[in-house]
């Protein structure tokens, strides 16, 4: 009989059920353990991190950019100030569709292509919660127009801000400089933390050199926001520290007189106090309006300035390099005296040309029929080229180089402005190094009258003239006199003491200064018109004319037949009073022709303005007697304290000096 087959195994089913319950329980316990572990991690281990993230959803930290420091001239006249303005900003994280927003925004407020380009650059390097400006300096009409449409532009807002303004415009544009929007190059030199919220930085001039002083320190505030990111209330604030104010040595009235004297001519003028090195005026003509650079100058307008043949953006006073021409002659004469190669009584015959021994080439004098017998004083007063050809040959290029380098030729003066050019003071070693050629004797001759390879900036000429005026006290020029911290009195900036040139014989310096007085006040001086109407003191000066191109040996220079851009540059250096110098001036007029007729009167206008504001008083201090070459009377001349010394091409065979 077959055994029955069971249809149901209760024991097996019970065991299977228990196994499944156990497995489910283990799984539940495991999942519960994971959940508890995650909760422990979130609530204990990562508590601070997630609390911060949570707070950021509710609390936002905003930078508070500092107010930029102001810039004043020596009289307290504002040269750079901050004016209230409105700017349109976009917060990227609050904008659902950026391209659509920009497209619709352009229908409400004018947005130029260059505005869009700058906005996209800023957007790429900004955080999504930071406000990125798309338009600066909105007009009242634009602000009102956007306010009506404000509800339709989430993430777009108008912010009040201060905008840099230059009240005197072109008059001080090159010295003061301007601020512009921060770009990628600026970010490499600026501290990103301190410039959070700032949109501008100094680009040129004092604004660039003293950027760290003018900018100040950024502040912060924490605000509570709603779900849409709108500020509800301020929780905490760390106020920004405003930038410091700067007080300059510049005198705006003197600056204006110099600029007005140029008229429509291009060039540069620098006036320095020879007693301290303070720059009293520094003019580069033509100038430009710096305000458009603050707002964001349109590309078309900027290209127009760049392509302007008059180069208004080029700072001629600081970076213009010109052959010094005959303004170099007093320094060459002093070199001959100090090195014992000539005496004040040494004479040279001037037939109107000079020839090297055994050579047929004639180095012409500006006076084609010659000056006759010349001594040092008459050679400087009448600017006799032949006298200085002969003296240069005796000196040699290397001795001449070493002596002139003491006055700062061929190197930067170290003024507290960026972008200064160094000029060029040639030597035989320089030519071998740069041109791989030997130095030729003829090049020494033309170097002796400030032609050939020689190049100097107007600032260098002014500093050298000031050094000569003070018997060898070389002051490093400076433009900023005082820094004023917010809420505190101005503090004078310390400046380096003068470097005193070694003086072999002070009478040599007096002889050169007497000759420069005769340039202006003497009967045969090349700058007689500059000295007319002067009472109570004398001006010591020297005219110069620097050629722009060379002429064949026998061809005569005629400015009337030349385009203006081919005419000679006109130069003039001076200091006054000759007995107690208070101001030294250098003027360069591009393509002006005659130094005495064109550059000299500009210097006279500067001197007139200066002494109108600073009348002379009698000073019976340290003085000696110096002969007045004009009237053959005796003039009391102040002699500065004993000084003693610092320091450290083009081709031209045509003499260019003319009255």
C-alpha cells in the first residue's frame, strides 16, 4: 500500500516565515542604524557646516566699498572728488534667464555693446550672489523709467554710489590721472578681498601711484533676506575705512597760467621749487577730459583719442623725450670749468663753422657768418655753437657723459608718478653696447650742443636747472606733499635729503649763472624779450632749439617752407631770482622753432604768475657780489650753502639755435 503524500508542511512553513521575519528585522535594524548614523553626522559632526549653509539662505554678507580719498592742490582746490550717482546692477543668482533679461532691459535703458562686453567679463569672475554693474551714472530719467518697470526684472536693481569726478578736466589730467573699471590686469596687482564691491581703480598719474592710499579698506554688512533674496533687515555691520586725502605741491593757478600760455601749441612745461624739489606746475599740452574714462568711455571715442595726431593721452612732461639742444650748453660749460679745460677768459674764434683737424666737413653754427671771438660768458649768452664744438672735443664724450649724469640726465628722476621716461645720455660704451659701433669724433661735437643721440624729458631739464640754480643740490622731485587720514590733520610726507654734487670751485658755478643772466638781460642775449619789464630781480635762462630732421651740408633751414611737424622744437630753461632761486622752469614747445621767441615767453608767463602770488621780500642773508652783465652794476646775489654732488640717437650736424 502506497504512503500518502502530505500537501502542507506546517513546520517548514513556520521555519521559513521566521527566517523571513528575522531577515526583515535585520534589514530594518540596518536601515535604522544607517538613518541614525546619518542623523548623527548631520546634527553633530557636520552641524556647523550645514548651519552656515542654512544661514546663508537667510543671511547674506555684502561688501561695503570705501569712499575714495580726495585730491587737493597746494591751495586746497579740489582736483578729484566723489559725486553721488546711480548704477544699474544685476544679481545673477536671482535672474531666471540672463539673456532674456538683458534683451528686455535694453528696451528700457540704453545699454551699449561695450557695456555688455564689460558686464560679461565681470560676470565671469564674480560670484553668483554678487551684484554686477551693467550701467554706471544713470540719469534721473533713466532711473525713473526703470522704476516703473522694476517689478518685471527680478534680480535687477539700482544702487546709489559715488563716482569720481575731475572738476578741472584737462588742466590736471596727466598729473592727477584717472580711475577706470577694474580689469583682469588690475586683478593681478590688487588684493581681491579689499576690492570686493569696488568697481574702479587708479589707472594713471597720482590715482595709480597712490592707489593704496586713496582706496581705503572695504567693510561688510550682514542682512537678513526673504525667499526672493530681498534684504529685510541689517544684522551687523563693519564700516569701511575711507581712503586718505592727498594734498599736492601743484599750484592750480600756476598750472592754468602755463596751459594758457601754450595756446594751441603742443608741448610741456615743468616748474619746480629748487629749494625742495616740489613740483609747482606740470603741464602737457594738449590735455584730455578724464571723466569719460571713469564712466566707461565708448570704444569709438577712445580710438579717436588714440589716433589723434596731437596725442592728447601722451604725457609729454613725464614721458616726452626731446634733444635738449642748446639748453645743455651751461652744463657743458660748467664741465669744462670744473675739469680745468677752460677758464672764464678762454676764447674761441667763431667763423660760422667748425672743422675737425684733417676733415673737410663743416659743423655749422646757427649764425652762418659767425660770432667772432667768444669767451664763456658771451658763448652762452649768444649760444655760440662753435665755442661748444671745440669744448666738447676737449672734453670727450665719456667725460661729458660722466659730468652731465650728475645732474640727472640719462636716468629717471624718481618722481612719485608712474611711467617716467629715462631719456638718453650717450657714451662710447653705450654706443658699442646698443649699436655695435665705435664712437666717432663728430658725434662728440654735436653732443656738445645737445643734439645727436641726446634725449631729455622736460622734467629732467627742470630738475637739472634747479640743481644748477642751487649750486649742486639735487632734489628728487615730488608731487604729493601731505597725506590726510580721515578725521585727522594732514601729515607731511618725508622726502629724501638732497644729494650734493662735488663742487671744485664755486666761482665756476657763478660764472655760468652770470652768463645765463646775460642770456635774458644782456644786450646780445638770445632771450632778451623774456627779461623785458622785470624789476627788482634777474632771471637766469638759456634758450634751445632741437632739430627734428637733418639738412644737407649747404642747405639753409627755412621754417616757412616746411610742414609744421618738421619744424624744430623750441626749448627754454630758467630760474629766478638769479640771486636767490625760488622757481626753476623748463619749457618745450613742439615744432615751435625759436626757443627765445616761442618757449621763452611761456616761461615768462609762468614766472609772472608765480611772483604775482609770491612777492619777493628782501633777504640780507648769505649773499655775495655778482656782476650784472646788463648794466655793469653790482648785484647782491644769494649763494646757497655749500653744495657738492650726485650721480650718476639720432643724428644731427645742423646747428639750430635761433633767437
